[in-house]
């Protein structure tokens, strides 16, 4: 649960699970949206991490908002927030390119020389952010490999039931 707690100097209090608190540090970036309007993303940064765990095994984290003058934020609002843990980059595919069944994830890789021919390949997935999924085994694919990004689910399901993805 997250609450906007003051509109003069905008800040918010996050309630973070005790087990996740070791991942947080001062000045980490936070992105959040208002529950009634997911179209606009706001930014903040971690200012203070309390040293007390409450009865629900949560820790309060005080954040300062980057834009102090937004009229859409009202004292007491609830928001949905993501704390950005680090700025590392990773090779990824859109979520729509990956199908996960029975704890295995697959994508369709284009076969060289034929733009309409694909083969199912296993991908090891990592973190997901903004509709993109980190591909942990990206180094096993050649640079410039083309993957199908839409319709993958239907083709892989058809192949599983006896059809072909070519």
C-alpha cells in the first residue's frame, strides 16, 4: 500500500515487505501511477528507509517526488509503484514473443534465408520490465537473429498439437 501524504511538498510512503528491504538504498528511482489513471507515470526517489518493521512485516520507505507541482496528486491517494533496483541493461524480447508452458519458455526464431520460416527455440527468461522480458541465454543466439514478436502463442500451441510453425 502506498499513500501520497502531503500535496505542498509531495512525498509518498511506500510499505515494502521486510524480505525485500535489503534491495533498497537511498536515492533509488521509483516510478508510480495513480490507481485511477495508469496513463501517466510519475517519478520519485527513495529518501529515507525506516529502521522499524511493523506488525505486518512491512517497512516504511519515504520517497520524494520529482515533480512537486502536479495537480492530479491529492493527499491520501493510493498509487502503484515500482522501485528500480539498478540501471543494468539486458538483451530482451517483447512479452508477446515468448510462450511459457510447463516451466519452459520458447520463442520462434526466423530461419536464415526464408522470412516465413521459423523454428521453436528455448529461451531462459529473467526480469520483466515495461512489456520486455530479459533473455538470460541471449549469447546462444547469433547477433541479428530475428524473432517473431506477435502471434507466437498461437503458432507454438498449434505446433504442440501436431501443426508446424513453418
